[in-house]
């Protein structure tokens, strides 16, 4: 194991195996590609030729470097070709039987000092290693798809793995320009262990007909900044693969959040396994195509910004950051806005905050000075809700406290004219409870903006069982006019985004609590392996641990699932006053401003 890893065999030349082979060949390693399928061997060689040709066109490598890369990649259909390899990476199908047979076969082929790495993301590395004649040289080396682009590599050691083997493949990963993260042996490891629970819940949400596939995917992309929505990502990964990973996770955790959603079995057994089959949650132009084509579930194009009641003036209740941000959004879109707070002075302060925000936009060249002045002129600060007497739409953005909101809606009921739509921006409270505080629950709807409201494109439009069709149409039309993306969902805890986001954050905390991985490794894994803009602990500290705990409690209370119970570590930090960036300490410490 002290031998430098210069000759590497890759067994299994599917998409992942071919990608790993390309990464190794480009980094100067001699690569032996092995697959029993002649078609797979030809496809791998053609893929490498095409990708290196593109690299030459883009002037990332020279023609000579391309020839050198291609010369370093040799393909075979016989496992005996791995005899001289310093490291063998297997990327064959996710099956214990298949992988164990291969590892036993490799024991008879490779040198005693060669390392055998499994590319599994779902199976126990310990169980695979135990079946080898030399379990100390078997470990996990989990690349992410597409391997040439994704920076994360999880290095998975079992209780049997020799430290020298771990050191050797960790050094190799760094030489390849990757970010290796050391993890222990459990299904899903770090990145997939967090990712697949979230994907499973998204599938269950869709199966329950709570929201459309398009709205679920748009909500997570626009509300969380993710590169792909969860259902599109399941199609990319492969629905059969996802079910295999979830089965392995559930077998260990017995957490219902990991029990594969029935729709995954239904789609998989029907052969609708995602992009590779040409159909999964979505329908694609052809097998292996990423181009989505319309099908029976595709929403028909509605006339944008039409329907419902006429709205020319909007009232925004509140004086905080969210209220002023929402008022700014409406004023920019041409609406006359009444910004009401508890007292004229607070309302004037909120308007001043908007003026500063608009000034920054002017400084950055995003709007003209004239447009800024026109926008500010549309905003009328008021010290009382009485100023809402003539507004067509009233939007409350006050404290996330049900009693306070109910009192406010009771006042809006008295103040606002008949036919005015009444919206709450709550992120976690029942919208219907606000509606029942009025004599016109049919006029009440949820309109959940995301912070900061001027920048975030998503609005969750939350309809209760009492909301009228024309109020729903009104709010969707208004949301489109203010250049936001509306997604429809029902009135239940968390709506779409928080119901999918916070269990994922809670599971990340449990990983740290169980000493499975460090904060830094988990954050790195989700940013590098999942394409998340922030790691879970960075995000928790930004959101606020007290806010996160409150949302976790609401979700647990509503769905009664033991897996949603807040992690004790989160409760302890909140009890200690460590609430994140706002207090200078949460999961990490921050310099006081």
C-alpha cells in the first residue's frame, strides 16, 4: 500500500465509471477500463474522445494533451487486465451479490498490496470488505455525478480498513483536484444520507397530490437556490437507484422518513426509472435525454397575470424587514402601497429602510433615480390599519404569533372594504386560523414571500378549504405582475419549502450529534456533492436556531412523525441562547459587529 497509485483500474464503464476514468486519465494516471459489455467499452471510449475534443475546442487542453489522455485510457473486457493495478475502483450495479462476486474475483487477480475501492453509495462497505480475503485493503470511494465536474469525494472506511489505504486514496483524491471527506460506513454516507431523505419526502408530497411536480421543483430551486428540483433530480439519479439507497437507509435507521415512498416502487416496476428510460416523474424527448417534453400532467399555459378581482392598491401591515421588503416589491411593480405600522414613526422608519434599499439599487445601476423617486412616491406610511379602508389587497407581515395575527385579521375584517383580498405571509402557522378570525374566510389566503423579499423570486400561494376561486386567481395574477413565481399548495405546516428543508436540516444536526461527521465535512459535502449554495449549518446559523426549532416543532406537531422530532442538540443550543449569527454563536462562533 506504500506504492504510489499510478495505475488504476475502473471496473464498470457506465456513466459514473466512464466519468471516473476520464478524471483519472486527465490527471496523468494510467487507466484500465474494464466492462464485460463490449458496447459499454465502446461507449466509454467514444465519450472520452468527445469530451476531450470539447476541451480542446474550449482551449482547456492542447491537442497533444488530448492524445496523451486518450493513450492513457485502455479498455478490456477481461478482469485479468486489473492484475497490475495499484488501485481498483468498482462501479458495478448496486447489488451485494454482484459486488461481492467481483471483490472475490479481484482477490485472485490483483497484487497483495493493491487497494480495492467500492463506488457504492448505498451498501455497507464493511459487509463488502468482510467477504474479501484481504478486508483491510477494501474501502469506499464515492464520487458524485458527473464525476469530472463534481468536487466532492467521500472516502469511506470500515472498522477493518487499514489506515494506509485511507491515506493513499485521500492523497489521490486531492491530486485529482477533488475535495475528499472522510466518513464512516453507513448507508448514504453524508451527502446522500441527507439528500435521499429529502428526495423521498418530495416524492411523497407529490404522491399525496399536495402540489404539482412543477411547483415542488420550482419551490426548491427558487426558495432554496438549489440547482435542480427534487423530482427532476430523482429522474436524473434514477428512480430505481434512489429506491435502492432508501431501502438500505431504512434498513439501518428504521426512520419512516427513509421508507421509500410507494410511488418510487410503482414507477420503478413500470420501467419508468427517469431520464435513462425517457420517463419518470417527467417525460423526456428520448431515453438518456435531459429535454423535458409536455405530457398529460403538464399544466396548460394560462394567460399570465389575468383572472380574479382588480387590484390597484395594496396595504402592507408591519414595520420589519419583511414588511418593508414586500412593500418595496409592490411599489416597484406600480401598485399604490399603504405601509401601516403601530405608530406613524415606525411606519416612517420602514419607508426610510425602503429608500435605502432603492438607493443601493440606483448605485448598482439596477434602476434609475427617476424610477426610485416614482417608487417611493407610491408608498404612503400610516400609523394605523384604518388607512387600509380602500385597499384592494391587504398583506400582513407581522410577528409569527397566531394570536397577534388573528387580532390583526379581526381588525382587517372591520376596516377593509367588501371584496378586498386578505393575505397572510406566515411561514408556519395555519392560514385557516387567520381566516376564521374574520367574517369573510373566503377572502383570506396565504402569500408566503421569502427573505429578502425584493431578491427572492418565490411566493407560495396557500389556499385554505375556504378560500374562493377568485381570491386565489387574484393573488396568482398579482404575484405574476410583481415578477415573482407563484406555486400553489394547501394549508398545512411548512407548505412546500419548509416542509422539505427543515427535516433535512434536522437530520444534519443528528449526524453531528451522533459524532458521525463534523460540521465542516457536512457543510462541504452538501455544497460540493449536492450543489447547495450553503451547507446546512451555515444556513441554520443564518436562519436562526430559535426560528428553526420553532418550525421543527410545528412540523412534528402536525405530522406526528418521530423522525421529525427536533434534534436534542438544537434544543440545547437554543436553551443556551446560542441562536446563530444574530447572537454571535450558534453551531459556529461569529465576530461581534
